[in-house]
C-alpha cells in the first residue's frame, strides 16, 4: 500500500464503485470493464483507472476486472472487510432512520447500542436493538469498545456527548448535530448536518440573485 | 455586500450561529456577546467576529450584538429570509424522515411535493403532503417552480432524477444517493450520502491500523 496522501474524492468514488460491484455480485456478474463501472457510477473511465492505480494493479487489459476480487480489494482499502462496531446517540426520527439503514449491516457495521434520555423510548427496540438510557453509555462502551459514534442529538448536547464517547475510546464520529464540535487530534469527526448543507445551497442561490 | 469569495467554513458557521440566535429569540434574550455565541456553537470569539466582518459591522463594542437584528442579517446573508420551495424525490425511510424534519419549516423551506413510484405509498400523506407518483414530477415543477430538489432514491435512479429536475428548472440539489452525479454548471449539487461518509471514517481507521 503506497503511503502518499490519497485524495478524498478518490475514497468517495471507491466507496461508490464498491457498492456497484456489490450489486453486480448479487446479480452473478463476474467481470466488468472500467467504462462500465464509470458509466454506472457517474465517474469517467480515466477516473476509475486512476483511482484504482493508487492502490495497485487490478484489471487485465482487454478483459477488465474480476468483480469479486475487485470488490474484495476495495473493501480492504476502505476498511469495510472488518466488522466495525458503532453506537447511535439520539433515538429521534433521524437516529431511528439511521438505525434502520440497511447499508450498515450490508457493509459490516454492527450496531451495538442506541441511546436516548426520553423515558418513553427507553426499553423499546429499534431493529432488534434495545434503546438504552444515556446513563449506560460508558458501561456499553466499556463492554463493546465501539469504533464509531453517530451523534444525532440536539445541538446543545452534542459537544458533551462527543466528550463522553471520546473519553470512552471511540475513534471516529459521524455528527448530524448542527454544531461545530471539538475532538482531540486522534479522533476524526465528519459533519453531515443537512440543514447546514441546505443553507450552503440557499446562500449560493441568494448570492446569485443579488448579482 | 463584499463580492470576494467567502470561505465555505464561514457559511457553515453562520448557519450554526443563526440557529443558536433563533433559540435565543424564542427564549426572549435580546443581546449576546461574540464570546457567548462562540461558546455555545463550538467556534472561537475571533472566528465569530471574523465571520461576521465579511458582511459588515453588526455589534456594538462593550454591548455585544442585538440578537434579533443579527439573526435577521445572517438570515438575509444565508438567503433563508426568503421562502424556498423544495421537493423530495423518494419516500423511503430517509425521504420520509427528511419530510418530517422540523428545521425545514422553521427556516422557511416549503415542501411542495414528495414523489415515489411505490403504489403502496402513493396517495398517503407525509406531514400533510400527499405522496405523488414520480410521473407527476414535471407537472408539479411546472406549477410550483421548486428551487431545491432533495434526491433520496436508490443510486441507479439518481442521475435520471437529477436530469429530470434540472430539465424542470430546479437550481439546487441535495443528494443522498451513493452516486457521483453530473449537473450543468448553473445547477449546484451537494452530496450528503452517509454511507460514503462512514467509509471515509473506516478508510482512515484502517489506514492508521496498517501503519
């Protein structure tokens, strides 16, 4: 594995290629060309070849790629060949929609806990997993050592939750709360707040309209 | 309004400040300092002041900011002082969770259509809005002229949907489908696929583990 910095756009496309390859496997298709991958994922053939070239040689000229072995290679690159444990904090509409997301199990993510503070929710099940009181967060983290925490709580509680999961050994955070959150350097965080994303769109439309 | 390029990180923070100011207004709080805004939104005081300085002078030294007028100014900058019309394509779990998102109405977004192809869903209501057949997309776009389309369909249909909404005059797209999508230069698109976001996290964890 080469050690120079791979562009994030490459990793995003690998993730997308990989889901397409997964679908081909389910359909029993065994070989595929870079132009087919490109066409079905919205990339260009040159991008597909360049993205893969960062990690080695995968295809056979004139034949294309073996679907299953390419899938396995990309899964290994992306780290989804392993089982990662995740917890979801917040069992509101979004937290529950996420807990039902089929892509998690499909890609080897194991949900080991959903937490909330609402007594009406606690003890109910979401996708077979009991919703626990937030007080049990540290206990579950101790027992299960989750890798990833998905934060789907109101903004004002987000930093406190992040501090607690970081303290409990979580390495990666996917944050849906509309808040700029601070994590120590060894913990990565990605923000996927869609209200903010929407407002980046309206900002650009309003700026255009003012011109 | 200055015309140089404003960093995207500034716009993201303005969106977050603005939601905090909205909450203060609901609580009847009328003035606030940059350090209070900073503390409650996860930014620094210097960031708050710099972010606002791009757009003019808002506070009074020693007094702070008037909450309501600062909220109004940021809302105008972000373009959320207007009513934007949006449509949601895909009434699956995610599309429905999005249609129920309270932040939409709060921020002046008006949902003018939810579309699906599943006969079981069509005619049912989500947040008071009837789920329509995708065949009616062009008709609704003609009648309502939506500004924003939220794409929450399976990846293989996403580009086709994007082409149709672009053809129908939509200017902005928020895409949840795991696909690299192409739009003409005058149409902006933002991708918020969380499976891909999760895999950017696992990629980094796996890379670290290999070191």
